[in-house]
C-alpha cells in the first residue's frame, strides 16, 4: 500500500467537502436540522451491520469494501460507537482496522460517538446519511452495536439489516431473548475459522426457516471469516438477493415513512431533553401548567422562529 495514495485520496476536494458537511450535520442543533431538507431514502443502498461488540462487524465491512472496490461504486460507512467519549479506545480501533482500505478513494468512513443520544444511535443520524446521498454515494453501511432498542431503530434506518454473530459466545440465546433475530434480514456467522461455527449456523438456519414460513423472504445464513477473507462474495450476493426479493417500491415507501417518523421522534425527544435540562420550567412561582407552557412555547418558537 502506498502512503502517497492515502494522502491523495484524503485530499480530494469532494472528500474534504463531505468531511466538513458530515461534521456540521452531526453537530447541528435541533433548530438547524429542522430547516434542512432531508431525503429519507434516495438512490443509495442502505445496509446495516449489527451485532455484539467484537463480533467482527468492522472487519467484515472492511472485507466488503475490498470486495466491492473493483466495481468503482462509492461506499460510505458510518460506524456508531457506543463507548463513552472518555474511553475513546474502540473508536480508534474501528478506524485502524478499516483504514487498511483507506487508499480506496471511493470509500469514506466516519465514526460517530453515540454520546448523549437517548437511543444509542447518534443525533442527526438521518441528516448525516443524507449528506452521502448529496455526494452521490451508491452504497451506505451503518455499523451499530446490536443491543435492545438500537436494533429496532437501526431496522428502519437501513434497507437491509445484517446481524453478525460468532460461535461459542451464547449470542444466539441472548439475541433471541432480545428479539434481535426477528429484525435481521441476513444472519452472518463470523469467525468461521473458529470451532462450533457449523453448530451456530445450523441453529440459525432452523430459526430462519421457521421465520421464512410466513414471509416472502427467508433470512440466509452466511459463514464468513473476516480474518481469512472468506465469505465476502456470499455476503454481497445475499445483500443483493434481499434487495431483489423484498425492496420493491411499496417497501421503500414504507421505510422512508418510518425514517421520517424516527427523525421527528428523535428531534422532539432531544429538544425536550434540552429544554428540561435548561430548568426554565422549574421556577417555584410557576404552576405545573405554567411550567409545561414554558416548554411548549419554546418548542413552538423553534418551529416558527
Ligand atoms: N478469528 C477471527 N477473528 C476475527 C474475525 N473477524 C474479526 N476478528 C477479530 O475480532 C476482533 C473484533 O473485530 P471488530 O471488527 O473490531 O469487531 P466489531 O466490534 O464487531 O466491529 C478483532 O480482534 C478482529 O481481528 C474472524 O473472522 N475470525
Ligand atoms: Mg466495530
């Protein structure tokens, strides 16, 4: 890998412009975001990669990026890091592993901290994804840690959701309890170079067959080893197959509507949190109704102001 090419790729004017735009959007206030026109689904394929920490999500994304590189399609990756801003370690870890592919000028990676977001994703996420549409990206990957609510939200933010599990960690049982298996379109058993991956794959296949009975799509189970570079072709093919089988106009319209709803909900939740934290409604000489009125008035001013 030539270092010159890394510098060259990062220096491309469109990449610098996108980097600035992403930072602006990620940091934008609720009021700023309210005024920004956002497409809730555009031309880019949106793929979610979710699963427990350490399952190999980032490594798999790097593998997919390498697999797709010859197509010349522009691939944007947004990795949401759930760790506290204080530790910072995992964020760096994500970058280092994915930066092996940084010489590819069509690949753009941005890690975002979930920071104070209530839902474990990150504020303004849909506005961030939309910025890639503006820069004519064809593929978008969203990496999230699959726990609880995050999964349900991640489900509607992407077109195709890939769940990554690893053998011998009891993940299947955990995932089933949390209802995570229900949300995924494709199951990946990563670290297939380790023992017991066959057993996990068999378990997942029977769950998938049961789920597929009443639907037009049966989630396939793909064995991968990001370490050995195995399974990229199969995973890419499964993503494509899901697109053809499920993502018709009706489905895309329903996803766009669900994203719009998520966007509104997250803006309101965040803004009300800010207003409550400001304490303006707490003044002792205000009745409860008056306190509530203070919040509602401020919200109203956000909309009209
Ligand atoms: N044995 C093995 N290790 C892997 C594989 N894929 C990833 N890893 C390792 O698992 C660890 C976590 O990988 P990472 O991609 O950061 O996982 P993430 O937290 O899900 O994004 C790293 O040490 C990787 O090198 C694999 O296919 N086989
Ligand atoms: Mg990761």
